[in-house]
């Protein structure tokens, strides 16, 4: 009977401790799922010939995507500069509907969420940017532009590290900033961030 009571008490304690952790994982899973649904929805709307900037997609179909993307990105950046966050968010997502691996649009989306202090969403986008940057590095190998791509990847890692700090995740921030320092070990900005993380 004593053993049963102890096991029962232990089970209750584990249930109490695990509940907040399960809630965090559930919330994270829901946010990622919502983000994916948002991208899918916009893509479907575009295929349904929604209008973009006064022109229908059927008209824009004649223009190569490589030419459309910078124009749409510039329009989204302008909206962000005016702090029209919702409009900028829609424009960045619309750009991603045309090219799901267009990194500048993800970076714009990340700035939208960061400026609004929506750290969770900004972090999700930043993690995706880092994955895309890592993929690009693998594909390039010893290409001449490798150096500039390394710089961009290190900068993306630094941004992600800052976001982890804002989310109260210094251990994750430490891992990420160390990756950035492996790429550019003498960068004073990254070394400064490393010091701040150690203080945390």
C-alpha cells in the first residue's frame, strides 16, 4: 500500500511537471502548422488568379519569375519602411508563393515579426533562413561567390542567436553564435554577442 501511494504521488508529480513542457511543444507545433498553411493558402490563391499590384497573375505569367521577385520584394520593403506590417507580411508571403526558397523574402518576413517583437514567429522564419543558407553553401562548394555566401550565412546565424536570447533560450543562442564564429572567428560583433550570452 505504501509503495502504491508513493508511485501514485510520483505519477502526479510527473504529470504536473510535464504539463507545461507539453503545452510548449503543442504551441510550437501549432505555430509551425499555421505558418505552413498560410503559405499554402496564398499559393492556392495565386493559382486562382488573384490580383497583385493591379495586375492579374495571368498577365504577369508572361514575365519571368526572376524579374517579378525583386519588384515584389521592393514593394514589400517599402510597406515595411512605412510600418504597414500586415500589408508587408502579405506581400512577402505573396513573393514566397512564387518561389518558396527566395531568401530575401523570408528575411523581410523576419524583420516584420522582429519589429513587432513577435519573437516566436521571427525565430521560426530565421531558423528556416539558416537552413536555406546552409543548403546554398553545400551546393556552391568552391564557387568564387562562396566568401559572400559564408558572410550572409554567418549573419543569419547571428540574427537567430539574438532571437533565441529574446525568447529566453541562451543555450540555443550559444550553439548558434558558435557556428557563426566557426565561419568568421574574428568578427567583433559575433564575439560581443558571445560575451553577452555567457553573461546570460
